[in-house]
C-alpha cells in the first residue's frame, strides 16, 4: 500500500510493541526474536530497575503481573505494598530484587484486570519457558538481527526515589558499553510518559556527545506523573496542542500519541471515524516531530467495530488490523507500535 508523506519521506517504521506480543509472552527474547523474523524495524523493551542497578525488560515493576514470582517460596517475604505513580499496589517489585534473584524467575503472559487474568490466554502455553531478559540481552539480539531498539523508561521518578539510581544514567551507560553512541551505531529511540527525565536525557547525551532519538509519549488522559509531583498543571492535552508540540520539539525528536484520542477518533458507535483526521499529525510535523502512535492490536476487542472480524462477539478473534493500520498510514504517521509485526509489515 502507498502511504501519505511522512516527515522524512521514508516509509513508516514498524515497532514491535514488547516484541511480537500478539504471539508470545511480552518482553521475552522469544517475542523479540519472532518480531525480528516478522520484519519489525524496532523491538521495544520497557525498562525497570533491579536493586543493584540492572535494567530488565518488563512492562511493570510489579513482577507478579508477568512472572512466576508468587510461586517461588524463597521470595514470599518480599511481597509488600507500595505507592507507584500515585496508586497503591501490593505484590513483588523489581527494585527489591537483585539481578541474580531476577534470573531465578520465569516470564509469563502478563495478567491484567481487577481480577487478574492473562491478557492473551493462548500465550500461556509458553509460560515459564524463558527468563526475564536484561537490556543487554535485548541490545545483543537487536545487533545480531539488524534492527533498532525503542526502550521506554518506566516509572523513572519512582525508581529514583526507591533506589537512588537514575534510570537515565544506567541506560546510557549500557548503550555506551555496547558501542552505541549515535543513531548510526544502532537506531535507538528512547521514550517516556514523563517529561523531566527526557529533558535530563537530552542534557546528559550532550555531555557524552551521544546522538540518539527521544520520544515524548502522550496519554489519552491526565498528566505526566513528574509534572503532577512537582505541582504543575500541564496535561497531555495541553502538550498535544500546536504550542505544546513546539515545546516538546525543544527536547525530543518525536511524539508517541494514543492513536484514537489524538489522530483518528472513533464515533459513538465505536466505529473508526471515516472523515478527516485531526490536525495532530500536521501540527507535529510542522514542529519537526516524528509521530509514532500506539498501540495497534489485531483482536476484535481492540479494533473499531468496522474493522472487527466476522464474529465480533469473539473478542480474541483476529479482525482487520491491516485495514486499520492502512487507514492510519493515510494520515502521514511516521511509524506505529503493534503487537502483530507481521500484520504491520503487511499493511506497510
């Protein structure tokens, strides 16, 4: 399919969201390996910290969401309650484990919901097969596979408070250790929902003479946690305005917006708006910002009604994800996050 003109004039990139997480438990080397085989341009590790300063790939620092930690008696006493980004959580937390202890865990399909259930039950057949990978593991895999990485720094304010370790310093140290100082060494985008850590990253990269790319993520509601902690009033909606995007361009190279809220809204019936897109992509490109929206998922439950499969009551049936992505490509986006890299490549 032909796509609308992107900021760079190059084809949009396919970003494997937590790996090929539509087919394997997210943030496992198996999910990343499959994503590379399916043609992804980037693999995305969400990064959390261990007690001894090692970055590992997990969506959350709450380990019982995606590992077998609750089944291991040697770690029973580590269960505790913490406030993370303003919300109470009870469980096992990455920052309370050393890397040696993390290596005793096995990854599982992530659980979600008020009554935790596997996000994709079919992926549970792969539970407990693989360890939790480190950032180093992901870098080495990407280098061998000829793809870039797209790490997200998770809960940087919380991690700094809990451990006294700046996730930015460890991330840049690890990249440099593997000979990655600029985008030509290995394509790297670093993303965050917070603001100040991206601004600190920009400053630190300048000190180190590093040239990587930064992406400001935009949630569909609320405000960045670090802004809220500082008593600021700026919301994600404020950041998505023309002036807000111009400000982001001072420290970042791109934005990662929630796709429906910012680019192509759904109507009251849950159908993808067949009309014109919002001005978001146009305004971001005017500020010289790349646009990489999230997250394209293939199951009926995640698709607009007019892109669902023939059995819409079957929430886990794959629908017309290719068609949905094609519709978004018509808006001029520069890339997209997807759990199904093979279908993303097909749409591209």
